[in-house]
C-alpha cells in the first residue's frame, strides 16, 4: 500500500484513498489503549498480556504506554521480544510443555514464573531452574483444568492437570522451595463470568488438598471481545465476579491475582478491510481474504458478524440484509466462513467488507497459502 499518509482517519478513509486490492489490517492505538486502561483499572490484580494473540510491536508498545506491566510468553521468541522491548516487565513463561533448550534459554533470559501441568515437565524444571535468581524467588504454577463451561473453545483439551494432580504438583513445588502458585485458562471468548467461578472454587480445594497456601492465582485469559452485534462484553462484571469469588473462596488466605488476556485486550483494536473479488452469479461472495488469512479463527470459534460493506468511494451500503455464503480467495474448499452471514443485498464486486473486532489470532496466523496472504497494516485514529 502507498505511504502518502501514516495515520488515517478510519477504514473508510483508507478505502477512499487507496482502494486496496489486498487485505489491510487497520489498527486503532486509541482503542487498544482504552481497553488496556479498562483492564488495569478494573481487574483486581496484575494484568499480563498473552503475546501470542497478537505480537505486533506496535501492539506491545501501546499496551506498555497504557500501563500494562506484565506478559504471558510462550516461546523463546516471545521471551526475547518482551525482554528487548520492556526489560522491566514481568514475563510469565506459561506454556506448560518445553524442550530442555527452551528451559535453559528462559533461565538465561531471567524468567522467574513458570507454569506446569505434569510430573514429567515439573521434573524437567526441577533439574534446570534455580529456586532463586538475583532478581528474586522463582514461582511455579501448576495449571489445572475442568470440563469446559461457557467458552467458545476448549483449551483444556491440550493443557491442564486434574485437580488431584495439580494438588500433588503444588505440594511438590512448595516442598522443593519454589514459590507455589496456581493457574488455569477457562477457554477463550468466555462471555459468561461463570466460566471463572468454578475454576476459582476448585483452586481453593486444590490448596486444601495440597496443604499449601498459593502465593498467586492466575485466572488465565478468555476475556471476551465484541464479536456479535448486540452482545457487548461486560468486562467489569467479570472482574467483579472474579474478585468476589476469590474473596469468598479464600477469605484471609486470598492469593494475589493475575490475569493473562489476549483476545480481550487486542481484538477490538483492529478491523480487517477485505475486498469483494466476485459475486458468483450474483450469490456467493468471494473475498480477497479468508480462513488461510486474517479470518483463520472463524471456523474454529465462530463467525464475527460485525461486518460493514462500503463502496470503493467509502460509502456505507445500506440495502436490506441478505444471507450469503462467503468464500476466501484460495482454491481450497475449506476456505469458507461458517454458515452464512448477512450482508446488504446491494453489495457489488469491488466493494469492501470490513470485519470489526479481528485483532486477535489473525495478523499472526495469516499464511501465504496458494500465493495469497499479502496483508498490509495501517494505523487509524478510529475504527468507526
Ligand atoms: C492463549 C493463552 C491466553 C490468552 O487467551 P485469550 O483467550 O486470547 O485471552 C492466556 N493464557 C495462556 C496460557 C494461553 O495459552
């Protein structure tokens, strides 16, 4: 895309002036900072950003500017990225399975917070990670799981110990002289605070079973973004519910709280500008981006229906809603958005479809499959 402007007013401004033929990710730093400030002000503990959801450096920079002081890092790359961009920030290495060399790399980088969900991986940490560093004590948090409740996607199918195993791991961590803490991830896009409640209560039971007082409880990510028209996430209600459940469950033994949102922080700071390549015989819509690009996540966790259609002149199409099948540009038949989505009936070839709330698990999972995936980034003052 041309560079005659560095900051655009909004996605329509980009469309009017650039008429981009390739997908454009429009990023609004002001929207990101506003959400970050909501988390910092409202969450009753430390807010750490799950870097995997969107590791763009402008995202990290704006989160730091808005007061985010910690990061959930899952790989040596993410550890080094945050170490370089913000040496003073907390880095929690919360990928519970690691190769030996990755553990050594993280120790060398000064990591002091680890999660674990198995005996074998805990033994690897015991063998390679000191209990103390020059910068302070080292924390290990067993990660536990429950059957999924209220999430769009079940994280527990890959990670998490049963509560019984988590208690055994927690006792072993404390006996070995590390700081014992607990962590969980309720699943992603949890619109109902109930997703956190049962986890927090079980965290209390795990501490009892282990006979150990957890120093911190990390309540994971899973905070929702605005994906569906009319269902706006109520972050403050979730923060309140978490605080109250922790107070009820732990009383005077209340652990310090940590959360690690990815999607809830970054998703609503982006809109994806795609272009209509074709309306096949006036019915299905073919876009220049799809499930191998910026829309990779939709088949896994469901559609975003916050769509707008603009003409190349940047004018909003306001025709009656009509259901359409939407395909991406590749020759692969799975390159299709789930079900059907409603778009204005007067949508035309060459129009633009703007997908709002697309900042998480999109820029970073974009592929070059089939020769597509040339995605550019632009900064906007506002997404509206
Ligand atoms: C991916 C991940 C997150 C972020 O999840 P969101 O649903 O995007 O908030 C948080 N913690 C861990 C350990 C993760 O793997």
